[in-house]
């Protein structure tokens, strides 16, 4: 189990207090009930506390947290079901920080909360008819890799059409169609190996970030369930005293601790194995978090299946986060490809 340091307490208490002061679970419920929701006041608070620059070195205006500390920040954000797209913003900040002076202005705007910047995959560049991004309805600028160049694509770029599909937690999945967009009309932030490394570093951080959100979410869902098992009585005794339910809760505890260990192990990986570690964590956590939350719903009995119960908020968020950056199957396929590539080197 991860032992918290004094500096860790500053991170965990800070994000917890911020999300509680922003409205806590009632705010999450309100946003989930809407479509393509985005709380700009909460986003401004994230910027004010320096969390939008968490992955950026202090010399470039960021907070300069280590990967382990970023995972801790997001784990506790996951406990409170943070609906803001902090993970893609952190991924974008890494890409911009590694792109040099060209991206400095956009990076400053991102850290200050003036512009919402998100990365998006376009593996075949302008030849690809579509590309996808989570919660992209909130983005002002997209970052993508086109023909070995890291480019910035403003939302209102001529020839870029945006289609969105609502997700169950009030967010969206967006599809960008490039219709006759010329590379010369886009801002090139980096080229060649530098561009590829910057984009990959951001994508790896996103996978770790989504894994951290899911670990925190699952841990909190189990804590709520254990408390319910202690409070709910049947035949005059707490149902938590029934051995069958104890075994089910204990199994979930073991699963979560395994996910937690894998997450923080991935934070310590070397640069050469960073992609493998990130994909390993996401592929495992995406599956186990959904398993955990589904079981927590069942352990709450009939009311666990109602929209009025807070467990429904965790279930909806888990479904969206499980596919963010790639679901378990997709991540395993990419993991196999990365391992093969590493063996061929």
C-alpha cells in the first residue's frame, strides 16, 4: 500500500477540498444529468491551484509534479468523480512542454485555464477520415500528430468538422473530420523524432491518468459498499456479518489493491518501458474497476440499481473512463505491439 508523505497530504487534501467546495457529488449528479457538460468555474479553480500545470516543469510555469504525484492527485480526484477533463489537459501540457518555444504561448494559456487544450489521435494524419477524443466538446484547441509533425488545430479551423456523441456521464466522445485541411494552414509545434516523442509521452501519461481515476473511483465505491454492509440490518444483525458477503467484499479489496500496486509501479517505469507500463496498467484497471463497481451495485441490493442512489454516479463514470484512451482489449493489442517492437530493437 502506498504510504503518504507530508507533501502527498497537500496534494490529496487540496484536490479533495477543491472538488467538495465546487459542489461534491450533487454537482456531479447535476452534470451527469445534462449533456456535454463542462463546469468552467471548476476549471478555473483547477488552474488557480496549479493542477493544470502539474505535469509541466517549474521552469516552464508549471507545478513540476512527478508521475507518482500526478497519479495520486488523480486517484483522489477519482474518488470524488471529478468530471473535468483534467487528464487530457495534462497530456496536452506534456506535449506542449516538450515542443519547445513554439508551443510556449499555448502552454501558458492552458496552465492559466484560458484555453482548454486536448490531444487527439489521428494515426494516418490527414489521410484518416476520422479521429476521436473524450470530452472534446470542451476543447478550444486540439493537438495531433500529422505526417511526423505535432500540430495545433483550433476548434474553428476551416475544414475541420466536429461531431459529438453523448456519454452516460454527461460528457461526450467527439469525432473530428478533416475535410481538405492543408498542413500549411496549421501551427506546427514540433517535427520528426521530437514530435513523436512528445505525443507519445502525453499519450502514456493519459493512460496512467485514466487508470488513477479508475483506481480512486473503485476504492471509493468499495468504501461506500462496506459502510452499507455495516449499516444495513437483516434478521436483526448487519448484513456485513454474513460470511458470503464478507468474502465478496474481501475479493474486491484484493482486486483494488492489485490495481493500485500496478498503477504506482507504472509510475516508476523507465523511459524505454513507459508505454508498456502505461498500457499494462490501463488494460488491467479498465477491466477490474468495472468489475468492482458492478459488484458494489449488486451488494447494495435493489436500490443499488436505481438512478437516485450515488452508486449509479460511480457506475456511469466507470463506464466512460474504462474506454478513455482505449478499453482493455484495445490496450492489450497495443501492449502486444509495443512488446514486439521492444524485442525487435
